[in-house]
C-alpha cells in the first residue's frame, strides 16, 4: 500500500504548504490593527498577530480567520496563512457552517491582487489541495467541501472544474458521485449548495456554470462510472424547470 507521504498529489501539497511557510515567514498584522475585545479577543492576543512567526492557539486562529472586520484583512491573512493552510488540510479549521467560510476569508484578503510570488504561492496551495482531495485515498477533507472553499476563495468554478475533467481515475469519479449526491437537493431547488459570502462573487453565475457542467461532462462520467440510476436521474432533472421538473416520474419528492 502506498504510504500517505508517497502519493504524488500529497507530495505536491506538502511542497505547497512548505512554500507558504517560506513565502509568508515574518509577516505581521498592521501595527495599528485592532479589534473588539468583547467579540474577538484580548489585547494580548492581538499583539500576537503583530509578532511574526508565533503559532496561534487553535481557537485564536479560528477567531482570526473568521473575523470579517479587520482594517487590513490581507495583512492578517498573510500573517496566519501558513498555519491556517495546515489547519484546513488537516480538517481542523472548524467553520461554523461550511468550509466555504474559509474561502470567504481568502476572498476578503484579495489574495489574487498580492505580489506575484505571494499570489502564486496561494494559488499553488489551492490547486495542490484540490488535486489531493480528488486523488488521494487518505485525503482528510471531502472533495466537495474543498471545491466550495476553492470556488469561494477564487470567485470562479472554472479552474477547479478543469482540474476535475483531467482527473478521470476511479477515485476522482467516486468523488464526483459523492459531490453530486451532496449537491442535488439544493441545486434542484435552484440554490447553490454552499453560501457565497463575498459580495463580489456572482452566486447565480456560479450556480449556472456548475449545473451546466453537471449536465454535460459530469453526467457522462456518472453514467460511465456506474453511478446509481437514481443519482443520474436527479442530475438529469437539473435540465428542466418548474413543473417539468417536479412532475417528472423520477422527481425525488424534495420539499423546500
């Protein structure tokens, strides 16, 4: 059996995590950064964010990335990013509702506008983690959660769907069936299966692109990989709207 660290995608992910640690070493929050002691944390905890390379306690890390009211969120995100990424990969991020909340933290930091070497390190981490979730049998976080996080972090489904199209092995197909089963209820109710938290992201556009992909590329793969007929029918119903959808003989009886 292949050891965890020997899996190609895991090697790529470990390298990406190491690169984050190097790229963001020495980063701190802005010297004038502040937050509410009642709702976020103490002055002593705030001082830690202004001190480079000191590890945060797990609860402090969680409160820091979840807070949406930093004056300079980008600087705070860069300060915590190496440890934050490790927590994400290990399934220890502890979002309140879904992992897309972590993606919103990335989006608030506008990481794509950072200097090339910084943005490139973040981009490689996201892609490495996404590939690992599709191909590593020992991946900790379910692929559909990683997908939602990456979409929310980047504002687009296209790069992540493109990776999925290239990963055509048994495990990636299984991850596709698992994701489709997780998503079909909300999608058949014309909603996205996760919450879009960043105001610049177009939720309806994201949903439409995901549905189009599920009806096209994904439908073929589900059929060829032997997904259940019931799941295939539920995805097929996304093609229809209103009465045509819920009067179909294969309508699952969802209530919204």
